[in-house]
C-alpha cells in the first residue's frame, strides 16, 4: 500500500504531534488483517527539518493498531526485499521514507518512464496487489504514486472521492476558499486554477499565501516574513501579480495581523508589518470580520491551512474562530470541507470535527481535485486498474 502518512513532527522531542492520516489508515489495516501488508510512504521533503525516517510512523501505527508493526530502514534494497519476503499474513511492515530515494522527488512525465525506474522494477514483482491510497499526494506525479504497472484504489481514496464529488461536479454557489498556513505557492496556484475555471467565487487569504501576494504587489511584510517566501516570490513574482490583479475583486487579503508582543497578542496594520519585522502569526479582528461576512453568504466553503500558528497561545484565536464559523454555517446548510491536516486538527481539538461536512486527509491534492484537475494518481488508477 502506498499511503500518505506525512505527519506533523515535534523534532525536539522526536515524536509525531498530530497524525490524522495515520488515524484514517487504521480501519483499512484492520480490514486487511489477514494479509501481509507493506506500507510505502513519504515524510516531508529533502532539505526540510522533518525529512526523517519512518520508524516513528511505524511506532505510531503500532500503537493505534494494537499489534506489532515492523520497520526496515530501506526502501527497495536487499534489506527491504528480505523483510518483504519474510512477511507473514497478518503482519505489517513499514518501508523507509520513499523520498530518501532521490528520483522520487522528481515528477515523471509519463507512466511508461516511471515504470522503468528502480523502485518500481524492484518492488512491483514482490506483491500480489498494489493498493494506491496516498490520496494526500495524488497531485504529485512521482514514481511511487503513478509508477506501478497495475494498481487498486485504496479505501481512503474511495471515501475522499465520494465526499468531494459533490463539489467537483457542481458545487452550490457561491463557493469560498479559506486559505492559510504554509506551502504558499502551491495554494496560490490551486486558487488560480479554481478562479480560471469558474469554480470559485471568493478566496479568503491568510498565512504565507497572503504574505506572498502582499510582497508580490510591493507591500513589504518585513525581512522575517520575506525570508520564508523569498524563493517562491522570486520564481513567481510576475504571475502572482498578474493573477492577483485579474481576480482581486474576489480575493480578500488580511486587513490586520497579529504579532507576539512579549507573550501578548498585538494586532497590527498591514503597513506596520515591515516596521515590526517579526512573524505575523495570525489574522486580526478586522480580517476575521471580513472573512465571516463572506463565509455567511456562501453555500460551499473549503478551508485549507489555518489562518494562524495555532499551536501558540497568542496566535490561536482566528483558527478556532474560523472552525466555529464553519460549524455554524454547516448547521444552516452550507457544505463545508476542511483539508490539509492542520485545520482538521484544530476542529478535532475544539470538538467540532463532526460539525463540519467533511474533513479530508489531503491538502494540496484536495484543492487541485476541487478545481477540476485530473490528478496524476487518479489518472493512473483509471488507466492501470488491477
Ligand atoms: C502533503 O502533506 O500535502 C502531502 O503529503 C504531499 O506532500 P508534498 O506537498 O510535500 O508533496
Ligand atoms: Mg502537508
């Protein structure tokens, strides 16, 4: 099974902080309890701090599944092959982070090229079935996502697609996207695609995507903020400006932001961000009010990425307020989806997880699916049905 168990890691204490994706995987593993199951997955990306081995993930699965789970620090070499061959029915084995094999980090142009790669050549013959269930990474044309000669759609993928179908086909309009958190350029592009295809009526932006746009249109957000998005900005400056100008009537950028003032929550204006030159970790009250007004008139709301760094007390207000608003409008019949892990965790923490219409295990993939794109993994599943 190729799964997506990419998780939040507390690097200081070397533990998984939140693992909704592991949670979602457990029922599938229980259902397949009589099979020998090998899990292939990634964690983060090369160069990131949390780009680690998957022994932690194996431990986490073990504790949630309630039976021993094996781990081998290898992906398709001799050690991995031996562990796979020795696996008995009823046992679960986790291979190491597939992105530690460099070619996995490159998108492959076509299925045939991917099938020739070492990972696929070495692993595919060892299995009776390849179950593709890395729904959160469905938008990545990477070898382990699209390269298997034959594959079956996994249970998470099937469940997600059923839930998202309502929006893919014909969302109730108006539809808003609430975008925050990291992966600024990915989210920007998903938003652009949705606008271009007439899916989206409003984008409510916070987090790094907002900072990226502010900087692209010439508003300095301070060196500290700038550094985080500098690479994305440099590579995409013109297109961000053009897209923003084209759709700016539909885009709401923050009107105020929050900084940590010696442990106190301090609301600042956008024009003050450069002067304070520190992390702007949340949106302020004026922004919340503007978002709320739009959310109240929408029939579909998709949230991806929290507006604040809600792990920190001073930055947690808006994220939980947005979850509350989503829960409220759901009661009134609005279809609400939370994706991207982080906000799902916030909904979980405030006991509102079952008060929104659906929580997805996917972030970027969900946005791209909703925007009507044929994702590489879905295309591969159609064409390579086992
Ligand atoms: C995610 O966390 O969004 C998925 O696991 C995909 O990860 P990626 O954005 O690093 O490809
Ligand atoms: Mg992620």
